[in-house]
């Protein structure tokens, strides 16, 4: 009589191979189970146990909950990512070692994100596809947010083991064969992920925790609230001049805040050190998005490295600067996309098809021009701060020291970093992108080509 663990191992080995029929036969064996009355429950429990173990092994290898969720969406789909989210909650409940507060914040944010997405799908009357393209797609239930595994938030959570998979299957509206197929695909993904840079001490780490959270763009503060409000208006307005003024004001606030933080940290001698965040740069046009991240990062005294195969850019810097990069990149990406769509509509009849080359050239030019404007704003804020009571004699050495610390962190985490050259294939798109950046928002930048680690993140 087959063992449930062996059945899962055989199915996993088969899905990693190239023989589709063999993979389907192993999936059939999973369906049959161990041949006992509780055979299906035993298989579900074995799948969840192995998935939870696999997730736990990722944390010392640099992965964070949001990273695993992001790559599940990228390589599988939203339904598979929701299974990852539920497995993350189950793994959290089994985590015996101390867990930092930011870890639980990420889990809660993922749960809230899925609830929001479920509500939008319900309002639009759409079903969500689950599984890979070979799967029989089923509709996503509109009320799945009510049964979300909250775990660390203290709200109602699912029981571990087979109930995790059973509850997810019901919420996704899948039959058992499709649910098992997705679960094996998720397990194969989790166990195949390579080591990446460890940006923050993982749960149970004996290393010293960072004094402050890095990349806390969702944390509340009066300054950040003002910046968010300005950027939201810049994204929603249809008047380029207004968007420019609003974004420039947001950048001015960010630059002043960054300088204040630098001086405060230097005076307090708190022992802070540069940290990092990962920002998604997915298709379409990932290279242009990575370039935009790099321009925004450099303007805010950060360094950025693009991991194309994993769909993200790692930004290294000081906490306040990382917050600025995340906020500005998110807003600028919205503005750049809107400007690109307007540029398409404004093209003269007969000027050529709306090609990928035009779009990509537009976005590359937008990123570079925005970088120039951002650098100008940062330089102006730095010069103005140097003329205050603090004086350039104090400010400039502090900024230089912090810049050296960020560079050292880059060289430690990414010793093999290289430059990835982006080509411009459409001069009309380049010209339109430059003009759009002149009309639309921001201020602070740097770099001209996204750095990429060869062969690995």
C-alpha cells in the first residue's frame, strides 16, 4: 500500500520532468490516495506538510513572504498564489522561533490584498482562473476573503494539515484533480527557488535585528501621508502641468525628510545600517521598469540591482530613502503608463503601427528624463540644507558616509553585478517619452542602465 509522502514525492518528480503522460499518471495516483478510507486526507496532509517545510527552508535563503507570493503570481497565477498565502499562514503558526513584527505585517498585507482582489472580481462579475494553462479553469468564489487564514493577526484561521488544502480548493471552486495539480505545481516552484540576497534577518535568526524597518511605504507618518496624497492627485489628474507640480512637491518633501533623517541618525549614533527592499518589475517591458526603479533609486541615494529571471529589482539604501523609492516608483509607473497610452492615441495616422519597440523606447526615455529631473530636485534640496544652521561642513560628510555604506552593502550582497544595456529601437517613441517626462512629475535620479547579476539574482 503506497505511502502518502511517497505519492507526493513521485508526483513532484514527475512534474519536474518532461513526460506529460507520466506526470498525469502520478497525478492519478494522488487522486486515488493510499487506498485507505482516509487516503485523500493523508495525501492532503502530506502535501501541506511538505509545502510548509519548503517555505521554512526559504527564509534563511533570503526569501520573504511577499517575494514568494509575487513569484507565484508571476510563474503560476493568482489562484496558486492564494494557496501560497494560505501555506504561509500555516507555516507561521508552526514557526517556533521568534518572528519579527515586519514579518507578520507582510502576512497581513498579503491577506488584505487578496480580500481586495476578491471584492473587485465580485463587483466585476468575473471568475478567476486557477492552475496553469492546462488546467480546467474554475471561477473564484466572491466571498473567499471571509475565510482568509489570518494567523498572526489574531482573527479566525484555518486548521493546519488537510483542512488548509480542502478550504482553499472550495474557495477556488476547483475539483480535486485540478486542486492537486496546482498544489504540486506550487510545491515544485517553492522547492526550486534559488538563494537570493538576505536583506533582513529572517525568523529565528541570531543576527542583530535592524533598528528600524526598511521599505515601510505603508507605515503611517504625517509626512508620508502628505506625500501619498500629493502622488495620488498627480496620478489622477489629466493635466500634465498639475501632475508635475504635485510630484515635484512630493519629491521636495521626501528630499528634505531624507536629509533630516541623515543628520538625526548621525547625531544619535544609533548604529543603523543600510537595508533593502524588492520591487516587482514584471512584464511587459521589465527592462524599462527596472530602469525607472534605478533612476528613482539613484536620485534618492540608493543602489538598485535587477534580477530579470525572478521579476524584481533589489533596492539598497537607508530606511527613509527606501520608503521614498517605493512610493515614487509606484506613482511614476502609473504616470508613465498613462502617458504612454495617451502618446499612442496622439500618434499621427500613418506614422506606423503601435509596436512594442515604440512602447519600450517611450518608457526608457521617460525613465531617463525623470531621473535627470529627480537629481536636480535632490541637488537643490541638498544645497538649500547646506545653507541652513547645519551647514555644508556637517551635511556633506554625513551624506558621503551614508553613500559609502550603501555602496559597501551593494558590493557585499552582489559581488558579480554587471551592466545590462538597453537598446532604443524607435526614435519617435523615445522623443514622445522624453516629452512626457518633461510634462509629468518627479525629481531625483541617477544611473543610466539597470544593473543585473549574471546568472542569478
